[in-house]
C-alpha cells in the first residue's frame, strides 16, 4: 500500500503584501499529479490546512477542489487532521458530506468517525475517539490510524484540569495512544500515526519553529512530545507543523515531518519542499522517500555591496521572492532603491546594512530587533555609526528627548 504524506498547506497565506494563492494552486496540482503517477492508495494531511481560523472563500474552494482530485473521485481515502492554525469547528464542518467521498476530517479528540461501508467500497471497520480502522477495496488487510490533531488550550483544560500540565499532557497522550495501539494494532494490518505537534527524542533540542508559524502552545514550558510517546506497534508516523522535511527518528520506525509545499517565510529560504511516499505492508518496516516539489516561487536572502551585482542577480532570478540586504555607507539613496525595485517584482524586504566610519560592515537590523526598546535601538545605532558605546551623558540626554511628547 502506498501512502502520500503531506502537511502545512497554509491555504490563504500571504507573504506580507504578496498573495501566494496562484502558487498554492500550482503546487497542489503537482501533488495531485504525483499521487496519480505513484498510484497512491491513501493520503495523510497532517494539519495546518488553512493559515487562519477564518479562511477566505478562495482558500476554501481550493481545498475542496484539490481534495476531490486527490481522492480520485472517492476511490482514494484521505485523512486530514487540524493544526494550530485551523479552527476545529471549521475543519470538521464538511465532514459528513466529505465522508461520502472517502475524505475524513478530524480535529477534536472526542469526535467519532462513524463505522460502516461507503458507496465507493471503503469500509470503516472500527472507530474510537482518536482512532480509525479502515479497509480499502483492493487490499485484504486493514489500515489502523492513531489521530492526533493539535490540542488547543480549551481542549487541554478539558482533558487535564489542574496540576503538572507538562508531565500530565505527555502521560495522557502516551497512555491513550498505547491503549488504542494495544487494542487494535497487530501485525495483521498497517499501523499508522498522524499528528500535529512538536516531537523530539528525549534529551534533544527541539527544532526551531519557522518565522511564519504561530507557536504551538508550550505545555507547562515544554516544546515537544517525545518520540517514545508513540506506541511501538506503529510503522510510520506522519507529522505536521515544522516546515522543513526531516525524520525526527528512523528507529524503531520512521517519525517524519513532510515539510510545507511552499516556503512561507525567509527562515525557510532556499529549502527544498517535499512530500513523502511511504510503502507499507503489515508486519514489516516501511520504505519511505521524500519527493521534491518544483512549483512555486523559491525564497532567497541575498546581500549585495554594489548596484551592478545586485541588478545582475535579480535579472538572472526573476521568479522568486527576495529579502535583499544592501551594504552602503549611508542610507539607500532614492535612485538605487528605485533601480532595485524596478528590476524585480519579488523584493519583499529591502534592508540597508550601514558601514561604520572605519569602513567595517555594521550589524544590519533584523526583524527581532524591532522588539527592542528605544534606548537599546539607539545604542545599536550609535555603535554602528561611531564604532563605540554612547557615554552616560549622551544616554541621559537621549532619555530626556524621548520622554518629551
């Protein structure tokens, strides 16, 4: 059985003032074409389907049209869970109708997928909150799937109450998953996990969240669940939330982030985006491979010291988005700025990097610097311009100035 694992579509997302909708249409069609070419039997969509709780009409329409094609008009089942960007109510709203096409939306831990056989021949054999077992007509063996959509603050309070929430959360989820796996997951079927959380090996540092992500609730200060919280009966764990393809663990079974289909922030610049194809049979290790996606504009962070070099690079790379840093002795003058912006329609940020009087390059202003207070920014500026720290008298004078209306 072939499974296609994808996640983090973020439909409706923009890159500042730039719409990504046309790129999303192109890359989702690429995924549809790939599913057909690889003759995929099952789709796993691991959360962050939309970019906001209230997606616009175009994003919703794109989702439904894409899933219809991905389902091969109901012949290929799709399991889609919600992520931290998704509204649980909005994601599950179309489920009764979508189920008739073999598309199952799951976003709440107390939801139950009804058992029975659909007109397309797909059977739901067993179902509990957080679990579904289904059978595809062309295979004799069933597929068991542990369902782990993102749990928001309200759901956590409902399940955990008070106490040590960090440890309780891990224990609660691990206990629930273990119970379901012990009850349903033997080597007579394919056993899968789909989730939208941070997962790391215990003791390792969690992967950094991309700039474009809304941070996942850090339960009790933790940033991750542990890979050993997933039951040992599972053969493949399909994860969403982190936008870079990587396997958190390969043993005793693969635990994999598939990546987002497009780069959504400049922290993802020059990343290769992918989906994962996994080949599974009961009782055996899974063979899986990432397959690169080619559609959509790549993102680049580039630094240039002169206009001619910058214009040359922009001319050679017309189809991309750029965060362009320009090294200069003063500010970027109007004629240079105009020439750069005229040369390319995808310059998202144009950042001056000012040289100090000794001709050394100063530190350029970063997005996170904008969180700093006015006095800290003044110290950075003075250091950049003069190459030394401002003295106490000057700092006191600056404080007096900014205290005035």
